[in-house]
């Protein structure tokens, strides 16, 4: 099998070896650029607005901001609405 060992790679001038297989210098460069692009995409996926958000939720617990309490007038309006809907 051609290029199956590191010794075999020496027979192909101008080529590098990846795990004992002879590859061209252009292919090696493409692999390096591809690895760099994947790494950059991984870093870019960490957007600032996604930082600090909850990653683990507790079942049955509301994890959002606390509501402001209702005024007496708002409570009375809701009670009246409920009474209208019952009838």
C-alpha cells in the first residue's frame, strides 16, 4: 500500500504525511484552513446576548424575573372579570 508508513512518505518529495499517508502540501494547507474556520465558527457561536442565561431549569419553578404586585384596583378589576365569565 503506497504511503502506508512514514518511511514510504519519504519517497514522495513535496508531500507531507498525515498518519503515515502521503498528502500534498496544498491538501495539508486546506486542512489547516478548515480547522481554523471551524474553530472561529465555534467562538462566534458564543454570542454576548446568550451569555448568563440559564442552562439548567428546575422542574416546577419559575426562573424569570419577579412580577410586580397588583394594585387593589387591578385586583378588583380581575375579580369582576372572573365573575362576568362565570355567568
